[in-house]
C-alpha cells in the first residue's frame, strides 16, 4: 500500500535528521510568585500553552484531582467536569460519553463516536477502549465542543485527551495501595529514570479487584465487579536538544461479571414474555431506588483485552518543530448476557436463552505536523493525518426463539490535511483561522448464518465515501496580562456510517441507507481572567451549537421495535459554563465549576414512541402505517440542565510534627435528566448530589509517605448510571402498544452507595 511506504519513509527520515542538524541548547526560566495559582500547561492547540491563554473551552483534571473523587475510571471525570456525562450500557462498548448533552448512542461498530478519547496523542477505535483504567496520569484535558480542525480524528462534540507521565530525569519510584470496605483493592507500582545520558524509561503497572455492588440471589454471590491488569512502558531517547523520540507500549486486560440491572419498579403479578412470573424473578427482592438485589442466569460477563503502542518524534527544524506520531492498537472483548430472564435449563439450553459475542478492533494511525515557534505575532500548526479502523462484531443468540447468528465488519479509512494559525494584528489582538480537509472511505460486510422465522442466510456489503471541509475562525483579545476574551466559530464533523445492529431483522437495511455525516455549527464566547495577584481565576464560556443529521440509536416501529442506527434529526445545545479557582492561603485552595446546558431536539417529526405511550401523550399514527411522536423540544439523553461541583483542598502544617495534615472535599450536584431520547418519564433520574471527603497525613520533609482515609458518597445517595423502561419484555403486545405493565430497571454506578477506604502511598 502506497500510504504505508510514505509512513515508513517519513519515520526513517525523521530518525536520521538529528545527525544532520546542528544542536541548539537554549533554556529559560522565570521566577513565579509562590502565592499565585501555578500555571496549568495544556496542549489543546497542539503546542504547550498556559490554559489562560487558550481560546478553547477546556477543563483540566490532574492526577490528584482525580484521586480526590476516588478516580481510576473515565466515569469519575463527570464529578469534575460539569459538561461531561457518561451513560452506562450493558457492557463497556455500549457506554455513551456526552459533552454538552451530545454523544453517540449506538450498538453498531460501523459508526464513530461524537466524543473522541485520545491517550498520549492517539485516538481510540472502539468505545470500550476509552474505559480502561486511568493509570499514571499527568493530566486529562476535556475539550468541549467540536474539535474537527487540529485533532486527528474529527470529533463533532469534543475530545477527552489523556496524557500519561513522561520518563523522569532522576531515578524515581512510587507505589500505592487502595483498600475499601466494600471489597475493592487496587495496587500500583511505577519506576522511572535514566538508563543512559540520552535514554530514559518509565514503567507503570496496576492491578484492580472489585467484587461488585450487586447481590445476585440465585447464586448467593456479589456481581457487577471488575478485575483489571494494566501495564504501560515508555522509552524516551533524547540524543540532542533538537530531537527526541518516545516509544510507548501498553497492555490492558479487564474481566467483569457485569452488567446486571436492578428492578426499580414493576407491576405486581407481571409475567415476562417468556412466561416467567415476577414471583420467581423477584423472589426475595423488593423493587425500588434502594434495591441492590437481582436474580440472573447466567451471570453477565464482559471481558476485554487491548494492547498496542506508538512512536512519537519531535525534531527542531530551524525555529520550527516537526512532530510525527505513528500508532497501532488491537482491542477485543467478549460479552454474554441473559435474554429470557429465566433460571436454569429452558428452551433446550442449559441456561435458557442467552446472547453475546465479540467486539474486535484494529487501528492504525499516522500524524505529521509542523509547529511554528511560540511568542511570535504569527503562530501556526499545519499537518496531515491518516487512520484506518477495522472493527468487527459477532453476535449469537441460541435457542428456538428469536435466534440470531451473524457477523458485521466495518472499515473506515481517513486522510486529512489541516492547519490553524493565530495572528496578532496589533498588540493584544489576534485573529484565529483554521481549516481541515477530511476524506473518509467507509465500508461494511454483513453475514447472517442462521435461519429465523423463514429468513434464509444472507450476505451483503456496501461502501461510501465523503469529503468534508471543516475549520475554525475567531478573534482573541488580551485586555491585560491577566484578562483575555475570545469569540470563535467552529465547524464540527462526524463521518458516514453503517447500521450493523438491525441487520439480523432486515439484512438489506445497512446497504440501503448508510447514515449521513453528522455536522455541527458552534459559536463560543469566552472570558479568561486572573485577579488578586493571580490568587483567583475565573473563566466563563457561553456556547451555541446546532447539529444536523444527528446520529443516534433508535427504535423503528416498522421493524417491530428493533434498534436501528439513523440520522434522527437536528439538535441544539446552548448554555454557559464557568470555572473558579481560589488560592486563599499557601495551604488552602478552593475550586468550583458549573454548567447550564439547554440540549434539545430541534427537528425530529417521526421520533419513536416510548412503550405504553398513548395518543394523548403524543404517540400518533404516521404515514408508513406505524406510530411516532414529534420529539421537537425533547431533552437529549442524560443531559441535566444544571450541574456543578465545588471542592476544597488543605495542606496544613502541624508544627514540629513530621507530617502535614491533608484534607479534600468535593460535592457534585445535577438536576433531573432523562436517559431516553424519547423522554420516557420512566427513564427520568431525579436531581441528586454526591459528597466525597478524604483526610490524611503526608510526610513533611520530602512528601515520600502518605496515608489517606476516604469516604465516597458520604451521605449514601442512590443514583444510577442508566435507567430503562423494559416493559416490552413483560407485555404480550407489539411495540409500542399501550400496556398497563410497568418494568423500570437501572444500572447502578460504582459509588451509588457509600463506601470507605484507605490509600497508602510511597514515593522516592
């Protein structure tokens, strides 16, 4: 393949250029007022900048901030970034990451995500890859709004960029142990330092064990737990001041007995569609929002394994920096879940009707960019990007009823060139302009192996291509050294895709209607300010974004209520975000952030009806003979209108004692939200707030040792990662006919009940 030849040639060229270039050594330092808030350096514009100078809506989460909320998972970021929500699915590949109310809810491997997860400059392929453990973190940048100019894979709603720690100049090591009273243990170990004067290393490994927080009464075990092993290694080669190369390798393995939904509400005496009475399936269980008991057979599982690596090289060419990132990764997961809700043998199968399969993904990417020096009147970044994602989903449901056996394969190939510049036309006034040309080829194969209801085995393929022009334009004004404002327009884009979920119902569906690209027009006004000798930082962002051809999972009445992937219409998200940081004293700091987000459907005249919805509630006959509702004005899924968090950090000297007292508190609150695009009232989660506290002691002289006692969800507030209306599995009526049966189920979050723990840390 010609593109591969180009990539390999570029790699060889960059590796050899340091020998031909002149070594330049120039370092500068500036004294900093110890009372001021330290500069936060980000790479949101592909160069290192102080966050207060960046005209981008961005939240930065440090490793310490993540630990303060018990963080080792992506879900924990929602307590620190108010515009971020995560809706949990039956397994990690069905989780939905949303920013400002916008995310991609899809089972299909043939569609990209609206929110892109990037680790050390490399974009993940399948959604499940983003939910590996967060280990050895330097910082996490949550970039809100469309990021379709500078980042490799275009992202229509935002980017979560994770940066892990680099090899250190001196030999260092650290170890941590976390133990909780609800049977979670986490162990991590890291080593870093020089191997030679030009070669350094860093290696980090962790093991996590969590039994779960759900009682499975049929077997008497605890489920919805997670076991994980993670290793990441880095080698950094820096033979001169003008060249460096970092080689990264990683391996992650996760095993879960997840994810079982608890029953929140069910009509007494209801019988499932497979004949199982509630007196059996709910034996010993009291439905409710405080229910932590289930009966399932078999216990659901979702295991995954991923590995890969990247090579990043930076070469100074004159005053410019040439950067190359080449990466490859593999991801595989296997899932299994109950389908009929019964226990023991049934339908000729040892566990009744079960379903599951594999997700398999391979990614390859190459990015090459040239960055001009900072501090000049004209600054710019230009580059190219290539990526190939090959994903596969196999699915099987055995038994004489609703059996399925199919495989869907999706391939996407992206080639893009991009550039962005800012020009200081007069002192303090800048014009920002960026442009990206993106071409994508997508294709799929679908094969059904079994015969169900008279439908014969089937094989079909399809492909599509699209070229898009996206970009960014704006102005930035410095009113003083500590106050900056900006106004920008950005064009967001997410490419075409194929629906590989409804194919076992209607095999010709994916080939007949590939979904159109999702586009976004986004407008932002921002203010970045520091005051009181930089002890206080206040940042404000107002935004308005319109999405067309919004891609989402939906139910289609004409397919008997089957899930399909479609362009469901147009949506709008608008609102205001604020962030506050206060350094009250040398030992006391406060932080807070808040978001008001109005994320609504603008146009979706033929939206799905929720189960049991009546004509009086808006479910009416449509032109195709089915029924639908006009969803204009409906709130987007899991998008609370209000969300905020406040926190405090203290490090109090204790006189002549050899330790300092450390204290952290964090409170996160959000207003009510629907988990379903239909705004089904059964899926509404009421407003709630979560409080986290920690108190500890840290060795004063070198901060080598610390012990921290922690409390998560201090006031034991029950909430859910998702809520579903599952009445259709308990009613003998075709979707979406009205039914008196109620069956509301929910998936509990990790911290949906209070737990206590202790963390021991050692570093040298």
